[in-house]
C-alpha cells in the first residue's frame, strides 16, 4: 500500500504515484538522502547553536521541519523533544542560511 506521494510504507521511493504522475526529483532525492544518514555524525541543537553563533531557539526553528532531522519526543509535551541533526542536513541548512543573505 502506498501513500499519496508514491512512497511505500517501508520507506522506499516508487516511480509512480496513484494517479500515474512521476515523483518530482526533489522528493526522490529527499527520500534517498534521509535513508543514508544513519551512520553520519549527528548534532544536537546546542552543538549547532554554538558552531553557528546563533541561539538555541533560532536553531530549533531552522531544523524542526527539515527532512532527515530525527525528532525524539520525551513524554507528551513538545518542550521535551530532542532533535538529532545529521551532518548532511546541518550542511544543507547552513548553506540555505548563507544563500538567503
């Protein structure tokens, strides 16, 4: 069974979605890049804040919706969410910050 984006429930990208339109290249590359981050170095919010010279809350807002970032909820409150950011995602986010200036 596939969801509306053409992804199988096991995480693999398929060539076609239900309405027979091809997946966008961006979606395929995002899915494949997320799979390859398991053995990369991972950073916490505080680590990136220190490296980039930004506040922890600013970094959290930058990484929270990025594909590839692992969110670990510790309890029911969002305040108890830990973020683990793969090195490739950190590079992508930092490059995006540099290019918006």
